């Protein structure tokens, strides 16, 4: 097991990465005054891991109240949050009690948002079970829900008390969900830690076959990369923006699909190729980076092109992105591991990159 410290101003905590952790009490944090754990999970994950999580929580003297939500991105909404608020109040959740997110990024963001806002904030623990959540979404305290006009438009920063990452849970992911999580691994490799991209390119077979030792190592390295950035920049005023590589177009595509088409990872994969093409168009990145993106993402079984898109429709959705600042902003790469935040990107350049995606 590896222990990774996260030290933002909003509260320090640990990410623990290993195997067989979900049923173990020894990795749970101290929770003075807590009597109940409100375990938020979708029906699928609850069936797989709910009992193990409840057993671990019982081991530290907490009674578990299961709160089940429907699977899928549609649950990441104010309507679902309202249902959870009602459950917390009906089941007499007090300020010292803990909300536990068991599942992927949707459940982590939703449960974390509810924990941040119920009684102006109650403790919360992340038990991520998807690859996307383990390497990215569970770390850093960004919590929120979607609106019809865009992703994560209602949210807050609320740091968990601990993130307990059991890589054994990755064995039960569908092939599509696992490969979608690999998009976030690739994002870290391209934008933050080139050694992770090197692992993708040299140990591809073991990675896609879900070799447990390799996964534990890769997940821990991705978690450490993100922990270092969010410890320095908790609220997105500086380097944390680099973690959004590929996400501006990715979030736009998800919104245009009304969260029912591409998975988050698939949308981000397309977004990274777009960002590489945009960087080449603007003279910021070497055109050879486009080819490297295409090779890496194709090898992971991820989409690397897009159907014909209406540039004006895409631009309209992008203007609603939280990262918009009186003009379009993108994280672009000068080279692998050399991200740069580029302001006031001309909309004509965006349209050209979109056309190149289809071409």
C-alpha cells in the first residue's frame, strides 16, 4: 500500500492506494463524534461493495445508512441532491456524522457536494471504485452537480477526510468504463508526468490486461501527481488548471450529448486530440504531438476523432464553461509535460481544429 499526502489549505488528508482495502477498518480516518455513516452508491456498486464498506465502517463503531442513487451521469443533479438531503434529515444525520462516497466520479462529486452543503458541511470520505475516480475525481475536493447548460456549474470545494483507493475494484469494471478511465491516465501522462505516458507506450499490454501490480503503481503515480498540484493550488488559481487538459471540448461534447452519449473519458480523449491540433494551429506545439496523441489513445481503445460538429454550437457550449474568462481559454501543450494556459484563443482557430478532427 502507498500513502500519498494531500496538503491543501482547506484541510490535509491522505490518499491510500492498495489492494483489499474496501473491507478493512484500519485505513479509515478518525471521526470524533460520528455515530452514522451515510453510504452513497449507485445500485450496481452497492451490490458489489456495499457490504464490504459497511463491514469496515462497523469496525470503527459506525452504523451504516445506505443511500442508493440511479447509475449514470444523470444522477449528478440538483434533483438527486435534494433527495439525498431529505434522506439525511429524515435519518437524523448530525454535523459529526460522515457521508461516504462509494463509486465512480459521479457518486463522488454528488456525495461530496451534498456533504459540503448539508448543515454547511459534514465530514466526507471517498471510496473510489472506478479508474477515473481513483486517478482523478476523488482527489482535490472539487465537488458539484451538473445543470442542463453545462457540467459542474453548481459546486464547491470540500476536501475529504481520506481517500481509500482499492485497485482490486478495477477488476469488475466493464471494458468500456476501464478504458474510459485510461483517458485520465493518459491526460496525466501528456500534461503532468511524462513517465506515465512512457509507461502507457511501453507496458501497454499489461495495462490493458489490468495487471494488478502495474495498476497499483500507475494509480499511485497519478494520484501523487494530482496531490502535488492541488496541495499547491487548491482553488484553481494557477497550476491546477493544467489538470483540465482536454476537458474544455470534452465537457462541451458531454453537454451536447445531454450526458447520455460519450463517457467522460471518451469525451476527454477527443478533447486532448483537439487540444493538440489547436496547439499546432497556433504554433504553440509541434505537429508531431498530434500523431503521438493519436497513437497513444488508439492503443488504449479510445476515440481520437469526432463526427462533423457545428463549430458555432460547440463554441456556444464552450462559452458556458467555468474556465471561460471574457474569451476562450485552453490548456495547450508546448511539449509532453509542458502545459500552458492560453487566453483569448481566436474562435476561428477553434473552428479550424474542429474541422481537422473530422477530416
